[in-house]
C-alpha cells in the first residue's frame, strides 16, 4: 500500500492576498490600506451571507496587524470577553449573535476606540439597520463605512481554481472544476485545499488530475477516516 498522507490538505491561513476579491474591490482596497497603517477610516462594518468570506477577512486583518506589531484583539462566535488587553485594533465577528451583555461591551468598545483613536472592524449577517440589537449600538455600527461582502460567482471561483492549479504547476480542466463545484464544499478555501491534496495525490500516483483521480482520492480519504 502506498505510504502517503491521504487526509485533505488544510485550508491555508487566511490572508488578504489569498482572498479572491471579485466584486469586493473597494473593500479590499480599504482593508489593505488599514493593514498598512493608514487610518483614513477607523470604523468599518462588513456583512454578507454565510461563507461569503467575512470571517476570512477578519482573520486576515488580525494576522496582518500582528505582523506589523499592532496590538489587536479579535472576538468570534458572537461573544466578547468582559476584560481584554487594551488594543489599537478590535475585530468583532458575528455581531448579530451578541447577547445583551456583549452588546453593552461592544457599545463601550466602540466609544473607547473612538476616544483613543483606535480601529474597530465588525462583521454580521445583515446590514446595520437590520440588526436586532440595541438601538444605540446599531446606530454606531452604521456610522462608519459599511460594505457588503459579495459572494464569488462560479466563474470567479473557476478562475481562482485554475490560477491556483497553474501556480502549483499542474493543469485543471473544466470537467474537474465542475465536478468539484457539484460534489464538494463551494467555499473557496476548501476548494483550494482540495486542489492541494489532488496535486500531492497526482504526484504520488504519477497520474494526471482527472475526475477518476478525484473520486479515488475521496474514496481513499473516506476509507482512512
């Protein structure tokens, strides 16, 4: 039996560089500027449907600020700690899920960041006006810049997958892409992780990346699990 890692390759760490922007050009320009230290806008709210990339962007910003030695705190899952270190940047995901006590904390954080010259980037499932949160918090979340994170179209995902495969040195035909889009998670990081696994499996078996190879990898992975 071949000795190889059959488990699917994990998705790469979220960065601004590996987020395929699609129609989100203006938002990406702003986030890149903030990551570089520009403070032309210090309060940003992003929203969109599940799997559109909101959490990817917040985690990417967290990593970018850390690389520049900027104190940053990130909250996920609709919960905030009652106490945390003073941070120049605060990132809050899933604000639409915040309990009443956490809404009060976010309200206080907003005011503190505003007074201290800090940055607050928040994300939720709906626009600020549609959030079922306390009115004063909804108002503040809407005071800054608000962007919808647009989902990639299938064509944009196909282009990203084709380019990812090309960068790894193998060709990817349309039939394989269509098969993956139909049978696997449509989240782009998961799709790119699958391509990394296919590349390794293809090299090990000395076969081209085809639909039969995809089926074989998935079958062996399931058997190993």
